[in-house]
């Protein structure tokens, strides 16, 4: 009873995995140990959005330099002045690095683990529908939709 698919919810379509497991304890321990590598391993399905580049503390400076060279013109030397200007230099301060880790959240009365990027956007959500069904989804909304569909399909 495992499957992979796409769930359509109001704000988009998202890939998901529903996996039948033999042991809740063993798979949960395995998921916890996989967490540091999971974003990289599942990046094809759940890519981390690239944040816009933010610039702060923008400093600019302009430099001007003057050089004098001599040009030989018909047996006399004529000085020529040239000016080079406006070399614009900008420096930025990098944003503070935020450790990206999974956090516990409760979604539709189910414990879940959610990996969020630095701006708080959910990248990967996983948890159990029951002791033998593991769900991996893009975000809490997709996870909750899958929980709802599983509950409705079971009641029919």
C-alpha cells in the first residue's frame, strides 16, 4: 500500500509519498537520522526556494585619478592630462545564517516534523497517519489534505 503522487490544493500542486511501514519505531528513528540529509536527497521533489538577495549597509565610494603623459609631436613634447573617474564600489552585509532544522508541529491532530527555510517557508513535512502509514509531503497544507483524504477513503 505505498504510493507516490501529486496533491492539488488551493495554492498549487505538490508531490507526496505515502509509505506503508512495518514498524513505527524503526521508521521514525530512521527518519530522524535521515533529517540532516533529507533536504538534499529530496531536492528534486522539494526544492528549497532561492531567497532574493538582500543588500543592507550599502556603501559607495568614487575614486578619481589624474595622470599626465607626454606625447612626442613633431620634435617637441606636449603634456596631455587625462582623467579616469567613478569607480563605484559597493559592499553589503550578509544576512545572519539561521540553522535549518526540522521542528515538531501538530497538523490535524497528528504529530509531524516540518523543515522550513530561513524565511519560514515549509520545504518538507512528514509524519504518520497511523502506526503503519508514513506521509512525506511538501508543506503542512499538503500533509493535512492527504490526512483528510486518507480519513475519508477509510470511512467509505
